[in-house]
C-alpha cells in the first residue's frame, strides 16, 4: 500500500540548491552557537526554520539528556519535521555537538519562501514527511504511554495519537522500560500514565491536553477573522482546505476528533484513482493535510464548533467548545456523519473497552486471540473485516439485510465471501452485551426466527447507520427529516449545488443531503465548492 513519507536516506542525498540557500540567507539571519546549546527544547513552538551551514546538531533523548540517534545533522541539512508547517511544537530536543553556524528564517517568512520556490518546498516537505514516517514506524517519541491496555484514558490518548499520525511509545505496565521512565519522572512505577518528556506528566489525560503540548490545539485571538471556516477534517474538509489555500483564501479547518474523519478509520481504500495498490484513509487525508498546510491553511484540533451565528454585517461568528470564537466571511460544512449508537444496555460503559467505531492498528491489537464481531454491511465494515482478519482469531460480520449487493462494493463483498477466516451472517443483530469492565461476550439474535445465542468476544465494531453532525448549525440552514443539510435547488439556491438556504454557508461531503457516500465524491465536492466560496468572499 501507499504510505506517507519516503526513504529518508534517499533525501539526505538531495541538498538544497545554492540559490535556495541564498534565498534563506536573504529572508533570515546567520547565527553561531557554541557546543552544548539547545536550539530546540521539548514543547517549544517551531517558530523558525534552521539550516546548518557549519557544525553538527544532535537529537537529544528528553528522558536521559543523551544523544538519541546515532546520526546527526551536519552542513546542508536542516532541522524540523512536518509540524513546522502548522506551527506545531518540537517533539524532540536538539543540541549543538560543536560550535555551529546556522541560517535562521522566521516561520512565516519561510512559508512565504516555500510558496514562491516550489523546488525548495518539495525537498523540505519530502524530508519532513520521511522524518515523521520514521518516528511513526519506530514508535520512537517523547510522548510515552504507560499501561495503554489497562487504562481507558491512556487508551484514548493512543487512539487520538494514532489517528492523527502523532508518534508515541506504548510501554506495558510494569515493564522494565515503563519502570525506567516512571523513575526518571519520579512517579509510581505501577500506575498508568501519559508522559511528555521527563518533566511533564499529564494528569487526567485527554486529547485536548496532549494536543496543547504538541501545538495542535491552536489558540486564537478572540474574534480572529478568516475568509472561510471549514468545519470538519475528513476528505471533503481537507480537500476544501487545499483549494482554499491555493486560491489565497485565509482558511481554518476545525476537527473535533482526528484529521481524516470517518474515512481516516478505513485501513485500505482500493478504489480511489491513482493508488492501484491501495492506501489507508488516514494516509490519504494526511497527504491532503500536508498540501493544505503548504498553501497556508491552518488546522486546529480537537476543536468542536458548538454554535454558529450570523452577524449584522452578514459575516459569521463560530464558538468553539472551549468558549473561543472566530469570525469568518463564509462557512463550509464538512462534518460528515458518525455511526449510530445502538440502543443496547451498557453500551456507553463499554465504549473504548471492547466496543469500537473504528478499525485501525490500535483496535487490531486489541483483537489478537479473540473473535472480532462487526455490525454493518457497508464498505467501511468490509474494509474493517479484511483488515482485522489479519490479527483476530476470526471475524464475524453481522448484516441485518439479506445480502450485501446494495450496500457494499462488489470487489469487497467477493473478498469477504472468499476469506475462510470471515463469516457473514445475514438477518442478524446484537441484542445484549456482557462483561463488567470490558466486553466479554454478546448475544446475537436472528431477526427472522428470534433465536439467540451467546458469542464470546472482546471486540465489537459498530459500523452501521449514518447520523449527520449538524446540531451546531442551530437552525440557520434547512435540513431534511434525517438532519442532512439541503443544498442547491432544494435549498432555494441556484448559485451552486453546494449552497445552503443561507448565503455564505456551503455543505459538502457526507453531511450534504443526496450526496454519494464515497471518499472520491467527498474530495471532489470539497475541491469544487471553493470556487463559489471565493466568489462569495470577494463579491
């Protein structure tokens, strides 16, 4: 499958051209640092681009203060990773090994240079992406999670980090590595914890707190103004962010869970043009996020818009779940849909403890040695079944209907039916959940005969139904009887098939009534809508 980031060793042989270095010198300034100087400390903002002219720089282990990698940065190389594009924080400290001369360019000036010199931008972004891929593959990071399998809060951080392509290390409780880490932070060795370097232990860990440490959760000036606010970071929202930035619009993409949306949980998409060997939904949208950031689009997460108001000057004010507000001339609704929560007793108690709504590498680990049960007959359920079959003892797919023909792509249903480790049950539903602190079994009911039986399992995946995320629109635009946003002629607008009943508010992707629920369709709608947004903003 296609993945993010190439081979970093190849890119190390592709230095910036002399003209690129001269441009850096013109936009920045030369600085010399003595040996032992920290040029970046853990959690500090990436506010400047640093290019090495002479000397040597090492990555420092934030728990031991020793050199972390055998290799170092030398002349013609530069510091940073992909977080630089969005103004994130340094995730590893960096220190000069000997007297070192560098060129430093302020971040905003560097982003301008990268937009003006695409050849230089290509080299930098490829190196940044490869560095992030290396950290992800090696699970080598300052963010360490102790006791992920035992603690629901720590597991929630693992899911947040994994879905957002944030490198982290997961240490089993009471393992030698966990005990050494706990000792370096002066905390109890047998207690689950989230740690960001030796000095920062996250109490009552939440994705919001971790996002703040990593610089993902942007702080805004109250009533800060944007040309367009894109609510939702799935394929439609990220595509809109790419084209908004490319058209010179000041754009902000807000996502409350993870960039990628529901598509980000798809382990393998094979019918998206241009990726004949397939690509995961998370990697596909991650590429789009990098493109959007290159054009200057900003991302903030986890952030939820709880209220949208129209102001007297016909602009809009959006209020976030933390009380912050931003103003915008136009809004693109790309909040997609979420799987419905089934009316089962103790469902909420077991969510995240055996009941899941996504099938990623994190959830696959929880399936080892057990039978995984999936509820749903759509493409997401099919992709999850194929993916989980590699780690679970076996996979059982429960479908309420009599066939998959109307809900799942033919290539996918054929693979499920041919896989001996996957069982499909038609006319079946879950009627009860069993387990104390974690799911242990469930009751399956035959919808036709009423017969029931109990199946032992520690992993149930619910991928059924499509509830639109539109509560925050507070009655501003017309919705259909299921809560989807009505657009185009149905909303009384002939200006665009994506216009809503309120001028300046557009809807794209799965949240739009009548849309085709496919990744390619969402990307197309997010791309096309920006032309009308541009016209509205510049009317």
